[in-house]
């Protein structure tokens, strides 16, 4: 890269991050190419209270970007003969339930285990990410499960539980803490002196930026309550992640075999390709292969994005919960790609063509829903389980959740239906839901799930209804209920990161009475809450 090319790149980055300049939490962006950190720019404050700006040494919680390092530790052990990744996870963690008998260590790394996400397990018991939840609570929740989301290897669904378990596997096999293994095997040898695994959120970390969330026109400190493990416990900085990106080229530590294994994608049992390697998304962007992962934790967002054919990496990290480092990193990668003749991103149709697809759609088989909206400017938004994503067009004319660990795209299938494509090549038709649905009149009552260790009491609330939740950690959470169709409702679950929803289907017995609620979250499917008998009148 010439000096002028570097100057142009820096200027483009400065323009991208300009909205975060000033007295607000901000963002830092680094670009690695040709063995150099060719750009490293910052905007905003690491601490609003102290007025400390983000700088070259500022560290952040990088959340799920940690997963590739946990997988690297597992693969190091496998290379030394201490572990067979194709063996059952229960061979190392025998306390795992019988339902996990077919789950291998490899399934855990590939997000194909079918194990429900531990954050959602806690969520269905009323706990939010700001709730104090210990590692023991998390492990107990994982071990309570008696069913899986799907048969191992057949589907893909992101699961923090899997990487939490991988961290425990490393500790069981080595007799050492995960932080010690990562330091001795990876961080120390690579000179990543600002990177560390931090299971205890209350231990002070040098140069750590405070995470903030937007609220009422200002910012508040983001609450952190969940213990952190192999799924997301790292603190790091752009400089250290640049060393890791360079190591992906040099193949020094771990060795090339381990690094190759991280990027290896294994097809599903039906032969359809996956998008996930082992702790890494392996896909393409504008026709160029990419290896990447994002991280999201209250007040922190990260994107680690490599384009191996360009010998380039883009790292974007923010302590502003309203920022989008994923988008920023891809806009920076666009600057590099525009000089190569890479294919252009397809454009969305005009707003007038998109408008008819707006609406709410229901999958009759599973009870899953999606809301599609189109602005006057032609911006399409897909909202699944409450998480809004600005849609981008695919080469074959679909609307897709872009640059994501979620596989979800759709296109119109007649005037009142959409064809939805999910992971493992799963395609189904979802129907538009007409307005005017009413909540089932017999919905009030008490429901319980042993797997969630949770009890839901549905009660009338004025003209509507709400759920009162008692879980293993939280008592008394109250969630509103919204009608969708005759036997389908949404339970609205407010949270630190967003106001999400659970898709809930009413299951009726042969007599027509409600027997259970079948609850589907984004990463915990078909959880059954059985209806309990009404208490006798006193």
C-alpha cells in the first residue's frame, strides 16, 4: 500500500466514524494488510465519566470473537492426542444429560449440536443479561435439558452453551483454568499482552473502556450480570487482534493445522454446506472469501473480519451499544475491494416494489413469525424474535439478514406469502397474518417447564394479558402478550439489548382444552410449558 493509498484509506475511515466524535462513547477501527497495521483510527470516549478518549491502547470486551480462541485451545489438545473431536462431549463432561449422547466436541465447535442457548434458557426463566447469573447457574440450566433443538449435525443454530462447554472441556483435560491455557498457548507466544480471559466481571482491567447503552436521549452504563466463559470472556484491543490476524497469514501459533481446522466447514447430514467453521463464520462478501466473527455484549460490539485473498483484515470495536461495527468493518472492506474489481453489492428494488411485501408472516408448521417493514425511502427491515435487521439484497433477489451468524432470507411467494430460506437449505412458505387476532380466552392459567425450571402464570391485565414469571434466579418478571393468530401469540420480553419476543403456540388436547404452551425463542426451540391444574377454590 502506497503512502497515498494509506492516506486515502485513513480519510475514508475518519469519515465513517465521524458520527462518534465528541462526548459520547465511540469506536476504534484498524486495518491490517501486508503485515502492517496500515490504519488505526478512533472516535469518541472510552469513559464518559472521566472524559478519557478512545486511543491505541484502549481495550474492550470482545464477546463472541472469543469463540475462535476457545476452539483453538480445543484443537491444540486434539493435535496433541489429548482429545478426539469426533468423540461425544459426554466423554469429558459425563454430567451432561442423556439427550446430548450424540453430541460430539466437533458439533459444539460448529454450532450444529442442537443444544439450546444458555442465555435463552435463563431468559425463559426471567433473567436478563444484567441479572446476576453464575457459571454454576448456567451449567445447571444446560444440564436440565431433556431435548435438543434438532438432531446433531442436521441443522445450524448459534449456541453459547456449546462454547461454554468447550471451555469446560479444556479445563477438565488440562487441569488448568481456561485463561491460563489461552495465555500460555496463544496470547503469550504471539505477544498479545492486552488480551485476557476474564470470567470475573468485577476484576479491574487496565485500559478497559466502559460499555454504554443509549437511553432517553443520553447514555447509561451497560449492566453485566452473567458469568463469562469460553463463549465470550475475552478482553482485547485492535493492536492485539491485528497480531492474531497476521498470525492467520504466518501460521505460527497455533500451528497451521490448528488454524486450518478453525476454518474448516463440515456439511450437514443432508450434504448442504454450512456457513460456520469452528468459532468462525466462513463465507464470502462481494464474491471474495471472508473469515469473520462478531461480538455483542451489553455496551460492547465487535467485528473481526478477514479477507485472506487480499491479505487484509478489518477490526472494528465499539463501547457504544448503538454503533454497528459489523457494518463499519464491511464499509472499510469496501474501500479495499473497490480497487480490485470485486462484484458490486446488489441493490434493493425501489420502495414501491418492496412495499407490498410489508407485513407479519407466520410459519404454520413451527409458529415462528417475522415482521417485514419498508420505509418511504425503501429501507427494508426484517424483525425475527424482536431483533431488527436492515435487509440487504442477495444475488438471486432475496431479502436477507446480512453479514450475520443467522441464516434467514425471504422473497415474495404470491400476494400473501413469503418463501423463507433457513440453514441447511431449509425452505418453507410463511403466510401473511391478517390483523385483528384475539388472544385465546382460555389462555390464563399456570404453566411450567422442568427444562427451564420456570413457572409462567398468565393473568388478565385490563383488556389484555400478561405473564408473571418465576425462574431459578428471578421471581416476578412480567411480560405482555400479543395475539398473532387463533392459537399463536407473542410474549414480549424486554431486555438490556432489545425488546424481544418469544413465539408461543397453544397446544390443545383432544377435548379442546389447552394442554401446554410450545415456546420458540431465537436459539431455544420447542420448549414445552405444560399447563398445571387450576388450584381448587378456597
